[in-house]
């Protein structure tokens, strides 16, 4: 198969930033995806429906006027989120759910939840109202090895969470381990997971291939080859519990190539092409459309996109960098090539 037309995909986990940075990146996503779940880890974080709707307007303003791209906003859950905000979120189109960051887990997560027990009343209301809970599934305890943080989160937190809130719609964001795949598979249909392109295409050894490669550093960090294989197997299995979420997370080049480099891989420029490559690597291109264009919408109870995109097998060079808010942004595969090319997109 050298050409593939699928229903327009959606990106169920995306970082767009704000201001000049937003304007530098948003078109890459809008050309490929019909909708994206936009993460709220701005400075300050997007904790209220009012702030999310204002941010959503800034995203629309950064796009060409005829562009139909639809940003769906995630609210940042804090220790102090009032229960009433859940009702407001449930009743607001354009707001998709709440994002849980354990305090200190990743970029701009200082305002994250310090102890889940503090937000049990909020989770109860989310369960009642069917509001999705988007989870960064890592513990942050300093004594837990960085490669074990996801597994330990499942043991210490996620298992108890799904027992206590059996109807809570929980998305295990950017799952990176065999353990997470097994956990998600073992739950009912209310528990799902998003998978990033880099975790389907790379393992942790790639981060050290020939030297330290900061542009492959993200959180949760890349894991072992057996984890990558389990994720790719889940993505291509046809199970509706696993769907596309790039976690594309732009950081300026000088902050990635730094003595204390930021976590985040920028993949929006190839946000569907990379998944085509991953699926093709195991002969499962026929499963791409379900994963990229159907299962996420079905999970969130939203209509599937009616327009389509076409991809063609063709080596396309990736630039060394893109302009980014007065600096540079080094994309995934910078200076190398992609195996698939987007022929017809949107928001040109
Ligand atoms: C994200 C970012 O930069 O905002 N970084 C990352 O490595 N994925 C934060 C996140 O999603 O953890
Ligand atoms: Zn993210």
C-alpha cells in the first residue's frame, strides 16, 4: 500500500503553548487533525472554564479564518479545584475534561495535585457527570527510579483509583510501558489510553545512540524495547481502548540543548505521518484509521470526522529547525526524513 486515505484524525493530547509560540506551531496540527485536546500546563495553568475558553479563542485567532480545526480544552486540576467547576465543565462545549498532573511530575506542573485524596469530591462529581479524567500516570517520589514511575503509579495509585471510582472515565495519557498496556486492557471500557509516536518508534537506548540526544527526551521518558513493542502491539491491535495522542510539546532549542534540558518532543509537523510509519513497520496500516480517526472520538462520545486526509509513501526531508518565538524549534527527525507524506490536509 503506497497511498492511504483515512477519515481526518484527531490528536487527543497536545501542547500548543501560547502567544508567539502558539502561532509558530498550531498550523502543523490544524493541517492534519480535525480536533485536538489542548493541555492546560501554561504559566499560570489553565484551571477554570473561563480561562480555558479565553485560551481557546486565542487558538482560534492564531489560525486562518476558514480553518475548521476544533480545539478541545482540558482543565488543570489542582488541590483547590471547586466541585462546581466540574459542573461548569460538563455543561461547556469546547471543554473536554480535567487533566491530572502529580505536583512536580513534568513541565509546569508545580500547581498539580499533591495528594489525590484531596480531590476525591471533585472526582466523585466527575464520575457522576461523566466528565473525563486525563491522567499523567507517574509518581513523583524522589526515591522511585525515573524508569519505574509509571509502573509504581499503577501499583500505588491507579489500581486504587479505578476501584474507588469504577465508572470514572479515565484516560491514561501517553502510556509508555507494558505495565500500562496490561492495566488499561484489564479495565472496562471507561478506561482508555493515548499513545505518542515517539513511544511507538523509539526505545530508551535511542536516547543515547552515539551520544546524548536531548530532542528524544520527554516525560514519561522512553522505556525499554519490550515496552515499545507492547505499545505498538496495543496501538495496532484494533482495540478501541488505545488511540492517538501525540503529546507534541514544543520547547525552544536552547532550552532542550541545555545543562538541564526541558522534557518534550515536538512531533506536530509529522503528527500523523509518524504513526503511519509505525503501523507500516508491523504491516498494520489497515488499523491506522481506527486508532487515529475513530476510537478517540467514540470514547469521548463525539462524532467521527466526516472529511478525510491522504498520505503517500514518499521520503520527505524534515528541516533542522522551525522558527519559534524569536528562536528555533528542533522537530522530531530533524535533518532526517519521514517515510510518509501528507498529500491532502486542511487549513492550508
Ligand atoms: C510536556 C510539556 O513540555 O509540556 N512535556 C513532555 O515531556 N511530555 C509535559 C507533559 O505532558 O508531561
Ligand atoms: Zn503532555
